[in-house]
């Protein structure tokens, strides 16, 4: 039996900043339940001694000389923003009124 | 001369160098084909006809002045729309980026510009490259030129269909779990995922950073080799890009040999449960490979059983993090709910409106896999399986120079067949995913048509990391043998496109 419940999907959607509607919550609860049940068998494949791999071709200590190189201008950096002003990204209030 | 569109890129390289055709003629011929079949196939999200012709005129002027130009100068190309371009919108197939013009070019795009390839436009894909059919593109699916009622593969179905319908001789793709190779297999074209890091990912809108790799899409192996040589190389903008050169893929393709090669048949991917027509063509190809002087050895990769599971934990986890940047602040869509909402509510409303179903599904799945309480059980376990898969490959490559399998379990399926069943859709990538988990290179080469549906079948070769040249060498050899038997090229079997 899957551990994916509508409440969990709502919680995860909140963490993901996606405002799901009720129909999506119902559909994803079912679909994610099937997927999670299927991938859960992965724990059978490993034991405590298997090391984790985070990157396929690890390269260590990748540096470049510490010199200033050209980068985007402020105008370029703001060019795709939905709203901007005074050389900054303009956004809605960060804090609630309460 | 409409036949110009039927030529291989390598033939165009020669004709252009000898000035027997002009790049303007070649580019215009492809733009004419786009005008003719473009609406029916729906490969492009944006067409850059004027700037392509401007590049072509520049090439012709320089050649007329006697300048020595790069091999592919003047050969048109199409670019998957998840690579940034400063002169064309870049959407990644998503509504959330509709109309966005990036302030910088992807390194691969810069290389194409520097080598004077006319860029015809940007090709369709599943939203943020999440899918196997282009049905998850926010701008509608691309069609398979062999049968317009079937999928062209995904995520790079725009790039595969553009090449298969002669709208461009070359295209750029990106492969996270098979998004170059699967579309190649189902459209009768060639697709290569190079070794991880062989081609810079700078300017590729990231799906899963430890799996993504840009690579060539073409109609034959030599053409793909020209393209890999053109786009490969170290890039200071991508700290994961390999420091050294992998050598000349063109030389490897021209060498084209199977003689003395040990070809490992992967026990777990030898065709059990695959479509009968796929198995038949694959079995015939193995016979041809043996006849050409190679030795088939069986290799056992028991951990591959868990590859899809590991992939569908690692990919969503990385994607959920990568896609957090689409937050309505710096680029793309912004949707403000009524009243005076906080930025968090604006973000949630924007992402609800801007993302499609598969993207939402994977972001939520990834958030789950990374959340405390399930991290060890899911994401941590998947990373360990990744180690086991690498060990399986290491053991296999101790016995074989290259490994072989069918590229995909089936030929192209019909639209709508799998779109509401995520698990069924994920199984398309069963043979391609292990290479991404291990970072090794893979190629899909067409090997004929399935008996039951007359649709293309692909064979996949895999090589150890950094040994991309082996893929071109064996791929070109098998392709040459098959073309000898057929008396024509794979794409010459394709039915005439029915366009209104």
C-alpha cells in the first residue's frame, strides 16, 4: 500500500511552490503512488557497504585563474525579468502583512 | 536543386569546399522544405530563416575570397530549444519561458556560429526535456515523418523529425536518459550521447545536471562524427567538461571497422519482452557483426534491473532543484493572484500556470525523494545503485570493447498510447538509461524496419567513458554493411511525406 496520500501531495506541492488544484492532487496521488511503489524495490539491490555515486565522471579541484572576466551587464541580467526598476528585480512583498 | 536536401552533411561538406554548390543554395533548399512540410511535422518552435541565410552568404563570400573555413561551414543545422540563443526565443518547450530571449548563447551555439553553420531554428521537445514522445511539449507534439500519427521519440522529437524529414541535415540534441538515442531509433536516424563532459553544457537548460549531455543528431554516422568534432571540447564555463580531447570522430567513422572487436551482448537487454520486429532486426544485425569479423561475447549486468528505478529517483531529485529557478523573478512568466499576494503565493501561482503535468509530477516526486525521512530510502539508495551499475559496466568492458542492445523495446508508438501512464512511458528508456547513470557514451544506428509495422528499428552500441571513437568506428562499419545489402540508405525507405 502506498504511503502517498493527498495530504502528502499537497505538502510536497507547497514545498515545491506549485499551487495544485484538487483534480491534480487526486491524479498525482494515484500516479505518484504507483511510481513510488515501483521504485521502492531499489532498496533490495543494495547493502550497507555500497558507496554512493553522485557524479558519473568526477573531476576534482576545477579552478580557473582568479581574474575578472566579462559578464552580463545589469541591463542584460534584467532583460528577461517580468518586472524591474532602479536596476533591480521588482517582486511582490516578501513578508505577509500579519 | 531540391535534391540538395537529400544529401548527407558529409556530401555537402565536400560540395561546399569545392564550391560546386553555395551555402545560400543549400540553406534555401532546406528553408523551402521547411515551408513545405514544416506544419505537418511540427519540428520547429522557431524558424530563423533570415539569420541562417545571412550566415550562408557570409560563408559563400569567404569561400569566394579563398578563405579556408571549418569543415561544416555552410551546412545548415537545427538546435534543440533547450539551448540558449541570443537571437531567438528559448522556451525549453514550456509555457513558463514563452517568449524569453536569453542574454547569452550556449557554448555549443557559440561554436556553431564560430564555425559558420547556418542555424535554421529551434526544435521542439517535451517540456524541459521530460518525456519520450514530445507529447509533453506545451506547444504540441512533433510528428514522426514515417507515420504522422506516431511519436518521433522524445524528448528530442523535434531534432529527430527535422533530420528525418530532410528539413535539416544535422541537429543538436540533449540526452539525459535517451532523449537523443530513442528519437534516433524510432525515426531511422543516428543519435549519439557522447561521454559525460565531452560537450559543454553551458547554456543547456538543465534537467538533471549529472545525467545531461548534448550530442549530435544526423542521418548517418559520419555526419554525426563531423558534428561531434565541431561541438566537443573543454569549456571553462562548465566545470564538468572534460579537460582533454577525445580525438577525431570523423577519422574513427571513416576507419569504420568491426574486425577483431569484442562486442558484448548485454544479457539483461538482449531483447526479452521487446517487440518481435525489433528482436528480428537485432538478431540479424548480430549475425552481420559476427560476419564482419567481430566476436560476440555475453556480458551480465544484473544491476540494470534497477536502472529505471534509480533514474526516476535521481532525475526528479536533480530536476526539482534545477527547476526552482523558474520562480517568476528573473525570467519567464509571472502570474499574480488577486489582492496583494506575497512573493511565495506569486511563485506558486506562476509555477501552477506555467508548468505542465509531467514537470509538476517530477518536481513533486523529486521533492519527495529528497525530503527527510525518505532521503536514505530513495535518493540515497538510488545513488548506491548508480555505483553498482558502474561496476557492472566496468566488468562488462573488461570482456568487451563495446556493448550492444536494441536501442528501444518498440518502434514508434501512436500518440496518446502512453501519455496518461507515466510508468509505461518510462519503460521506453530501459536500454538507454544505464549509459547516463554511468556517464558513458552511446550511439543509436538504424538497422532496418520491423516486419509488423514497417517502422525503423535502432541498435545501440555503448563504449567506456572517453572511448566515443569506438562507437563511430563500429557504427559506421555496420551502417556501411547494411547500406551495401539494401543498396540504399535507411532514409530512402521512408514514405513520401503526405502534406496538404
